[in-house]
């Protein structure tokens, strides 16, 4: 087992990227709560809905997926899931959805993560079609409008002009309907400002995550799972762009100083595939850290970096998120991350909640392992329902991965 470097833990520096990013993520919810108190309309927004639309229109939105992850990480996922199950929702559906449906009913997370009740819903199905039924049920239960953007799965390697035109029509129609409902007006000038800031945030974020190319990595990969919340909720804001640029700078400085937020010797480097197992985040993190394994990269973090030059290019970018592309392109993205970041093993979270993601991972992970010549192991879990995880199984699988990586090193 790796021994942790005995360095005294200092309070988080208020000038650090970590502190600033935490404040930005929290502010999205506090701003929405204050807007609700003023009588303004507040929406619930799916994580891959184009943030540029509500940001340009000046709408206040919060994110049920982020909320569900926070509730699960703070130990309240099971009780919230059970509330929905008692109402007849199957425990086979997404745990995020079950938590969200429960919160809409009881309006209390028991200390998990509070957010104002919605006046409208913004939904995009490009990560899964379960989002549609989730929001349709919320819309019916709360008697509020649902604004939907359909971005279809792309069976081809590249995004066609026809798909860009279809997605653009969806975006424009949604903007028009939101203008009618909210009374807010779209401004091309404001959109250009948001586009520029979103690009700044995304480029800095992707440059920061790419610092894992250094050996050892200047950061603990689990840091990314916390910082990415800002890329979901606020990447079109100036403070987000500045904080992401600061994060990039700090990671580069860590490398120059020979420092890292991974506080033990980095013996092995892996890619983590899938959504984090939020109820068991400490267990999954410690199980790796205790063996000197650093999770240096994950497609889950990089997925929220959107790079584009204009409105049409934005439509193309949103049509290329991990769950909306074919297996070959999804595989190639991951293979590139593995090779760029000198990955020695792949750990796959077979997530009961996210069946679309987990369903194709058996074949994809086989191809990644073969292309990169690295061992692959998987463990069963869930992004928010703690009942679907076995600590003993996880420990066994990680130990097996460690032994294979160790043997591979000795054979070189």
C-alpha cells in the first residue's frame, strides 16, 4: 500500500481555483433561490442542455442531475429513491430520476442539496432517452411546461450537414418558445459574449485535464469530478472562465514544483470509465489511493468541454457528446485519452442507473484494452443508489487490476 505524505492540511485558500470553483457551483443554486423569492421564473435543466440558451436569455436554471449527485454523495440517495419507488417508480430506472422525482414531491433533501421548485423544464435527450420520460413525469406532476431539444444518436463517425440543420432547427424553435413563455428576448450580441466565455472555460478546462500527461500527474483525478460541476452549470460566465484558467495555471505550477493534489506516490495510472459512484465516492477513491493508483483521466470530465466558433458549429459540438456518437468514435476518444495520459489500466463502472452507457462498455472496453494493450476490469455500482454497490467486490477487482499492472511493469 502507498504511504500518504504526512503534510499538514491547510484551510482552502480563498484565492485558489478549488475555492473559487466551489463558490461558483454553489452560487448557481443561491442565485436561483433568490430569483424565485423575487417572483422570477426558475427552471430545472438537464446537464447536457445547451447552457448558452438560458444564459443568453438571462434565465435562472438549476440542475437536477447535479443535485441528485450531491444528495447521493451526502448519504441521502437511498431514502430519496425509496420515496419514488413507493410511488410506483421502478428501481430499474435512473437513480438520478428517482431522486429528482422524490424531491419534486417532498421538496426537502434532508441536508443533501436544496434548490427551488421549477416553473419550467429544459430537457435534451442526447445523453439518454430516459431524460424525456423523467421530465415528462415532472411536467405532468407539477403542471409546468417542458421545453425539449432532440439531438439524435449519430450512427456515423462525423456529424452530417443534415444533422446540424436538424439540431439548429431544434435550438431555434426552443429559443422562440422560451421567449414567448418567459418574456425574455434573445440577443445575438449577448450570445456572442456567452459563446466567447463558454469557449474560454472549455479550453481552459480541457487544458487543465490534459496536464495529466505529466508523470506524475499534478492532480488527483477525483478532483475533476468536483470541479466539473462548474462546467455543467456556469461555463458561459466570466467567473467560470477565470477560475478554469486559474486551475490550469495551478496544475502547471504543481508540475513545475514537483507537487500534486494526489497525496501519495503515484505508482499506477488508470482511466476511470463511467459516471462516479457518488454514494461510495470515498470508498472508491481510497481503494485506488491506498494502492498508489491515480485516476488520471475520464471521458466523463472532458465531455463538458464544448469548443465551437459560431452557432452552427455549436450545434455540431452538441451532437458529439459521448453517448450520442457511435462506438467507433466513442472508442477513439477514449483511446486518445489513454495514450496521451500514459494510462496503464482501465477501471469500468458498470452503472445500473445508466444502462445506455454501461450497455456498450463491454465491447468498447475490450477494444480499448486491445488497442492500448492495458488490462481492463469492471465493478458493479450505481451513480446514486448505494444498494447496487459491493465494497468487497470493488476491492477484489481493484486488487486484481493492481496485480496485473504490477506484473506488466516487472515484465518491461
